[in-house]
């Protein structure tokens, strides 16, 4: 058994957690079962202090702190956690920080990734914050064009009109959204695309993503979990009647789904890149034969896979984390 670790979890408020659905909760329960000590904090309680003296003298250094709570958990809805009194946590003293707050992937999210870089390599941040910042899910996927449906990312109205003229039936997505929010299907006879673009660009300077609509989504949008670049399990998410989106946040139904030969082909193609980037826990979305997104910020699906397949993927995730912490122990000592 690995030595007990000190683990800080950067996430949303604990009272919002759904104990039978939340992947972060499953990760925390597994860490607790392994004897690791857990702290919880929210991004808004982080602080970076520059030029602090090192203990015992010597050169001055940056210190990253967060106000948070040591926490114990139990699988009881409404009574699923107990906080110790709030304290100030030196995040550099942690063995692991799990970056698990939900998007949107905005400047606040990006700033948090910059701050977390200050505690590397002594503290393992999962997933690697620089890689998360440089590879948001709807951008990283574009590095694998042979695996994707036809896709366009742009601000340009002429390019948008040309794409729609070519593919007729299209999906429109905000580039940095999550949970299916703001995703639209524009059918060939739909007259609302112009108004939709006007509304979006009146409120945002960000481009939009456009993809060819894949009819295979009617039978499901598969979420596949990769651990350190290796495919481990999957669920299928079937859209509700009258809904183009399959996300469970908007009524999608989860069902058992084995990994197909095409799924494995996709995972084998992207796995080495994910491993090289330090992406230990990733969820990809596959519709039919096509990879549509690579989710690296706060992927979900662990508890659904456990219910359908009996695979508790939080276990191999922690196995990989413990191996990586042991491997970087010299860097921790040097700090």
C-alpha cells in the first residue's frame, strides 16, 4: 500500500454534491478509504503571496494558500460530509491537488491554472494545470481531425454560412461551455441561425464551434473514461425525446455500453498525447464513429459506469496518482 497522502480538492461547494452521481465525490471516497487525508476548498478562497521568506531563511519564494476545511465523507445524502474548522492550507505542502471545479472555462478558471503552476513539481496537480489551460476540451479535439466530424471554429459570418450551406444540418456550441448549455441544433429549414449568432456575439467575444449533425446521436453519445491515456470504461447517454443534447444535466438517459473496436481505435490514437500532457483523468465523447470532445477540466461518469459495469474507475485513477507521487518524491524533497 502507498504511504498516506495529503490531498486538497479544489471544487464547488460540498452542499451541491449529488452523492450518487458526482465523480469528485467518488474520487474522494476512494482516497479516504486508502487512508489519505482530505481537504476541501473553493477557488474563491485561493491566494498567491509572492516573495515570502523560506522557512529557515534563504531565497524568497512564492506561496500558494487556500482557506478550506479538512473533510470526512460518507455516502449519505444530506449528511455526506463533515468539515473541521476552516484553516489556511499551504498547497505546496500537499502531495496532491485535484482540480475538480466545474467550468465554465473562463478567465477565473484560467487564472486558477496559472496559480496552481506555482506548486509544481513538488505537488502533483491532477489534471496538469498548464495542459488543461492550453487544451480546453473543444480545442484539444481539433488536433485529431481524422477522428472528428466536420468542424468549424470561427467568428466569421461568411465562414459560418458556407459551413451550413455545405452540411445543412449542424450543431452550434459555445466554445467554453459545459453540460450541454447553449448547444443548438440548426436544421436545414431553420431560420434562426442569424438571430442566434447576433445574440451570442452581442454578449461574447468568443468564437463558436460548429459541427455537422450526426444522426447517430439518437442512439447515444458515448462517454469513455481514459486513465493516464488508457481506455477503462464507458457509458452511453441517450437524448430525451425532442432533445438534441444527450448530457445528463438536460435529461439524457445513461445506459450500459461496451467499448467497440472503433472506440478503442480512437482511444489508442489520442492516449499517448493525453499521457504526455499529464492528463490522468479524461472523459471523451464519441457519437457513432466520431470523436466530438475531449473533456479534461472536470470529467464525469465514474458512478454511472460503476452502476452498469461494476467498474470502480476511481481505483485505477488513484493507483496512477500514487505511482506518480512516489516518482516525484525527490522533487518534493528538493522544494
